[in-house]
C-alpha cells in the first residue's frame, strides 16, 4: 500500500507541476501562423532555435496576414507572423517588428544590368515585365513606382495570378520582375537579384499576439524570430 501511495503522490505532483507550467505559458503546444515567404526564409530557423530550448510542440499554419490576425484575435493562434504597409493600427494586439522587406529586381542572369550591384527603376525603362493582373494592388504599386522613380509606364507583357511563376519567366529571359526580397528566396537558376535604390520598403514584417496571453512562451518565440529575421542574408541581393 505504501509503495502504491508513493507512486500516486509522485504522479499527482508531476501533474500539478505540468498544469502550473501550462498555466504560466511555460509549456504546451504553441499555435503559430505565418505567410509563405516567411516560412521559405527565416521562420524555420527561428522555430528551430525556440524548439531547442522549449520541448513543448509547435503547431504551424501557413496563413496570409488577414486570416492570421483573425486567428490571433479569436484565440485560435498564440502568435502570427504577418506583413503590412506602414505601422500597425490595431492597438488591441501586441506587435513586434521583425524586419522591413525591401523591393528587389529579378533579372535574367545574362541581362545587361546583371553585373551591377544595384539598379534604379529608371535603368529598367523599356523592359518587359511579369506581374500580377493589372487590377491588383501589387501591379498598381508597380506602375506608380515606375512613374515616380523612373518616369515611365511599365510594359507588363506577362500577367500571372501566382507570383511564384515570375522567376521561371525571368530565368527564361522573357521579362524582369519587381518583388519583395523575401519572395526571391530561393533564387532560381538563371535569375540574378539586385537591390533597388531610391524606393520605399515593399512591406514591414511583424509578429502579432494577444496581450498578456501565454507571455513567457510567446516572448521566447518572439526573441527567436527577431534573431532569425535579422541575420545577414535573409533577403538576397539587397
């Protein structure tokens, strides 16, 4: 009887410790969302660093910013990595800035400008472009930037609803493209990425979380993501 009692008391103590840790946000599964190009670049490095120090699981979701923010607001996600334009305006959530994602130019590797370290939009006047359809916000921004910084109207010769198709078209020598630098990782064979002078950042990347919920574990993940996002080489060619 005494042996059984000792075992039961030890199990009860272990359960109590685990419940206390879960309540404090020190253990349990962290539910996390993020957009595709973040997952393709710095997010796996940050998650790996976090996981080495925190044995609890991480539940991962690929989500664009709007559904990710809804998931955080509804309590379905503990943390999300999102992008936006300018500073966040939703004060009810907590935001941590990770990086500014600059524009970069994707050129065919044999292009006349590929040997340069940086280019300007004015250098690209007369080129053919690959871009999403003309009524999308992205292409509207492309047209505005070309007018403001290059004094020309871009010739969008190839329209695609999936921007992942842009690099193969560029690699074939058919067009050039303007993309957020994170969207150019990995860089396809036959594509050269160059930084773009004198344009604003394409977007800012943030983590977002509910205030005062599982603060310890989300703070640890935030620290890991900040470190991963700010390593050299996260954005190519810029």
